[in-house]
């Protein structure tokens, strides 16, 4: 599941990988650096679902996020989707990795780090409360 890092000059590493439950960045597989993810942002989702189903109607990850946590889980569980997603991965050390992946396994791991919108935020704003925890 090795993925090339698009902004390797900025990050100082060429590859990103998810192995044994951990994320790593590295130039050589003999010297991996374990990293911790703060959040993930979907930049572009060109995934295609060839079957007409709920997954097709959600238009990939972005539509599933709008549909809520259940939508994300349904899309992630589907094995029929041909994944093609550009992510920005914000690490806890302040670096940002830009990657593009077609790996369903990696997509399923990364969507766990996508911030979920608070369903109460809209209603709180209407009442004049701006704390959207």
C-alpha cells in the first residue's frame, strides 16, 4: 500500500504507507518514520461505483460525509468502488502530506481522520450559539 507523496520536497520523504496498524513516511523501507495523523482532508474524489446503489448516489467519500457517519461506513464497506482520491494528511508534527491513492484499504483507514460536521451546528447558529462542539 505504498503511496508516493506528491509534495516530497516539502515533507522530506518520498513514500507514505499503512502497515500493522501504523502510518509511516520514508525514503527507504529500512528507515521508516512512524507518524501520527491529526486530520485528513479530501481534496478531490474521482472514485467510481459501477453499480447503481446507495453508494453511487452518495458520489464517493464527499457525498458520504454529507450523508453522515452511516454514509461513510456504507461507502467504505463497498468493495465495488474503484477508488481514486486525493488527500491532504495533516500530521501532529505540523507537516502536511499530499497523496493520491487508489487503495480501498488506505481510503478506509484515512476516512477515520476526516472531521465530521456537527449536526447541531446549524441549529445552534440559528439560536445565536456559535460553539459547534
